């Protein structure tokens, strides 16, 4: 079994622009760029054979010079030009993998820096068994559906999960889902949504409370605090 990961890093981090002077993937937390933290976790997973990074065209050289080479990251095979959307970036990554003879593909947010080799491994094993899976957590908060100011309904949280990444699939299934989405002009919010449009089932794998996505200044401060706390559990 050959496993690849696609880690899209083409965004500019719009919600962090008030505190950053460059794209968030290059922002240093505990001495390392965010993207370096993420890549080192994938490198530490023995199941991962290669990684493809779609990023902005003007950032390709920077990814190599500031992240891959200084931190000795050998698992990255290619850094490519990403697309205008996440979906387009992942699709370009899938096209690169066409000649790589991979069986399983994990797609992971570059800004989820607390992913662990254990979480990656469990997602790969689940994809191998079920065809596809999403890492996530059961909802613990009461969920309200609203229209503008007013609550319209309270959703039964016992059937709800917070989706995280990696989202991991057998390569042929994920490629077929992306082709189908392109054919019908559909844009999804994550990879699982595209697979679901095929009528395929996607399994859920328990992730971690720490596997947060850094999207705003509060997330960045929380990440710094977590990295400063050496005794946190790696997977919860």
C-alpha cells in the first residue's frame, strides 16, 4: 500500500491579516513556520510515502527554502501551483499523483498543526477498510439553526460531528469524486462532500480536541499556548 498526502497551502489567511505581514503558513509558532509543524507530523508517520503541497506560485521557492530544506523534510515530493479554491488545489495535487502509483490519499489542512502520526495512521487504516473517512469529533455543544438574529431550530447534537482533517480516501474513489464534481459544476466545502455526491458512504474517525485549524488571531494565541505546554495528550 502506497500512501500520499496533499496539503493545500495556497491561502493567504484573510482572517489573520490584521496580525500577520505574510501568508499564515510561514508564520512562526514556537520557532517553526506553521507549515513546518504540519509537515513534520506527516514525515513522522511511517505509513506516509510522499507529500504534495499546492501553494501560491510566488511562494513555491519560499516553501522549499524556508520550510522543507531547513527542517530536513524529505517526504515532500513536489510543491506545485495551487488553484483559486481549495477544491482546485487538491484536484491539481491529485493530477500530480496520477503517475505516482498511490493507493491512499490523505488531504490535510496546512493550518492544522497539531495533527499526530497516530491520527494520520488511523485515518489511513480506516480509508483502507472503508474506502474513505473523515477525522472529527462528536458535537458536545448545543447546536442552533438560525435565520439572522432568531433561532429557528435546535439540532440533535447526538448525530452531529465537527469535521477535521485529514480526510483520507482510496485514490481512485477521490479522483472519481473530483471528476464528477467538475462535470456537474459542484463545489463542496470538503473532500467528503464530493465523495458523498457519488452516493458513497464516508466513515468517521475520532480526532483530537487539539487538532484545531488556525484561522484567526485567537487560534494563533491558543496554538502558542498549547506548544508551550509540554504535557498535553497527543490524541483526545
